């Protein structure tokens, strides 16, 4: 407690918030190889799994988006005439969220951000992958999914994925993981979420990155943001530790 001249007693409140959502990984859902011969999206999914992301235990933390990434390996196109395109659709909790197609063999990936109302926290998100070709067939040897508190945005400073409501001093240490071969930019920004005017700290790298705010006087909200150089890459928050000081 601190007593200032002419004032009453000011009581200080010190707290710690830890949030560890991690990056959820389905692993390879294809145990061998699979031939895709359907020429339209079928009623039954080719692959499915359920991935759960933990919810923050403290109501002052708000998850603003999750990111989901699909990766497949196309071993080859075949048939007479051979396929020249593999299309995909990914449903999350029964709603189609990611669609597209690939026309080359090898490792392929796609990703999309999910906003509140499109995902569950603290419970399994049912994810289904549907695949089809334009003709002939395609052979796959890998299908893998990731889900986390993050983004795949490659526009500017990316997107805000987590916010904290607080009035007072804070110290932040946060750690991110990346999937993909490009670079990742992560940042903490001030109450108006304007990365051009209120950048606090940023780290640029590939594979992993971090944001550390040694000491900050915050009024209202702090936002964590992530941006990627490639649209099929994702950056996700693995853990955040916040030490907060405020008046009681």
C-alpha cells in the first residue's frame, strides 16, 4: 500500500493471467495412400477429426479468431484422360469454411481465419475434409489439419487474434508457432488496435516468434496480432503470460 501526502490509502492489486491454447495438430490422417475419383463433393467426408482449443480462464481475455490450415500431398494425377485438378472443401462444425483447388502435384496447403460464432472454445470442433477431381483420379499420401488461436492474414500487420481488457500496468510475454515456409510478424498494439500508430513490440521470424512488453500503462484494451508472408501459412499463439497491476 502507498500513502501520498493529502490522500488516503491506495491499495495495489497484482495478478497473473496465463493462457496456453497451443497449436492443435491432427497429425497425418492418411495412413497409406488414397485414390480420389469422385467428380463432385460427396455426402461423406474423405477425412474428419475433432480439434479442441482451450478457452481463456479469465473473462478479460477474449479470443477474436482461430485459424485452420489444411495440407495434403498429391502423389499424382491419373486416369484416361488424367485428372488435372483436385478440389477441396473443409467444413467446421457442419459449415463450409474453406474451398479451393490445386492443379499441381506435391505438397499443397490452404488456410482460413475463423471469427467468433464460427468456432467453439473448450470443446471439440468437428472438421471434415471433402476432395474431388475434375476427371480421372488423384492419389494422396497425406492429409493434415491444424487449428489454433491465430491468423493466416498476409495483409499489413495481419489480424488481431486475442485481446485483454485492463486499466493499469502490465507485463506481457507471448509465444507463437508458425506452420509454413514464409515469415511471420507478431505484434502487441494499443487500445484502438491500430498497428500503424500504436505498435508496442513486434518480432519477425519463421517457425516461431514472440512479443514481450516489459512494462506498459494500459487504458482499456491490448491486442495481439499476427501476419504471414504467405496466405497458406498460419501463425498461432502457443502461450501468453500477463502480469497485471492495478488499484483495488
